[in-house]
């Protein structure tokens, strides 16, 4: 049996007044036209999941997030759901209720819009695995371990 390629990523959901900040992806070739976490990205070699969450928040939204401001809400192991997936992913989902700066689009070539959505009124077009993570957050599940695509 071939070894599994594992791709780690961190996701940050900024929260304000019961809503989460999402970005509308475009021009990336993956999930274009879908609403996704305000900040997210692959964990680089030598980074922790927290380090990546802080970096992505700064690079994509221009906000400063302190490690103490991040709350690990969910870790998800997922595949594409096929009989022979080409890779597996491990995603760390964080919520953040305090940051410095006003979120803005710093990667306009990848993000068409930022918007706040109530957890009870999420947009229809969003990745199913991110919806699952937000449902765990909405239900108050602390540090959930989730699987998707198996």
C-alpha cells in the first residue's frame, strides 16, 4: 500500500457579535465562488498550526492575532471521499475574538470580498468541510475531532 501524503493547514474564523468573517474566493482554481474562512493556508515547514494561523491572518487580512487570542476549536482529518484518495489533509480550525487592526483584503487576486455571516445564516456556497467545522463551533463543541470524506 502506498504511503499517504499528508497536507496540514490552519483556518482562522474571526468572530464579532455572533458572526464569522468569510472571504469569497476567486482566481485560485480551487473553490472559486465559494465563501471560506477569512484566513487560511498551508502550514509551512517548521511552523506550528498556531504560527500558520497568525501568519495567514496577517498576510490575508492585515490583522495582528496573538497566540492567546486563538482558540483551537476543531481538528479535522479529511480526504476527497474517493475510494483511492491521492492525499489526506489535517486542518486546524481556530476562532479568534480579539485582534488588532481592521480586516481588509490584502490578496485581491485570490479574494473578491469579505463579509460577516451569522453562524445561523451561513452562505449556501461554502465547502462542506468548513460548514461542518462551523457547525461544531456553533454547537459549542470544544476541541472537536472531526473526519470528512472517509
